[in-house]
C-alpha cells in the first residue's frame, strides 16, 4: 500500500530525455548515503570543525580554542564525524590529532563556500 504513494502518476513530456536521466540516477542506497552525509555536515559546529580541519591537523584543545567551545562539546562532535568516516585521528603522546579523512571532504567544503559566497 505504501508503494502506491511513491509511484509516478503522470507521463513524461520528453520520454527519451526522462529515460536517459533515469538511467543515470544513482541507486537508492547511494542517495541515502549522500543524504546522511549532508545531514551530518548540516550542523554549524560540525561544519566549523571540518573547516578548521581543512586548514590544519588539530587536537581537541586547539579546536576548542578556535571555536570558543568546551573540549567536551568538541569531542562529542568529533566522535560523530569520526564514526561516519569524515575525520581520522592519530595519537601523539597524550594528545589526539584530527584531520579530514580525505581531500574529497575538503573539496566539498570549498565548493560549498564558493557557492554560498556567490549568493551573497
């Protein structure tokens, strides 16, 4: 019964184009992962952390100072980012240093910044 709600109830105006685009669409699992990624980064604090990490490898203390937040709050957000694979860490003595997991995350942030600055 729930499937009928999501079924298309019309015909394509340009069927050839609609079929072409439909064939190029990502599968639902990939779209779900993409949506989850945007939900994860759709938080001001996590965006600030990721932006800071796009500039340099940083420890919790440094991030707390940069963002004027408690170490506990930063640690909580870093845990979410790490569990989702957006940041990685390395231990050096008693400190843990964080970096973005890969350059793709950096590129997404940079492109998003270009987009929002263009709209100003």
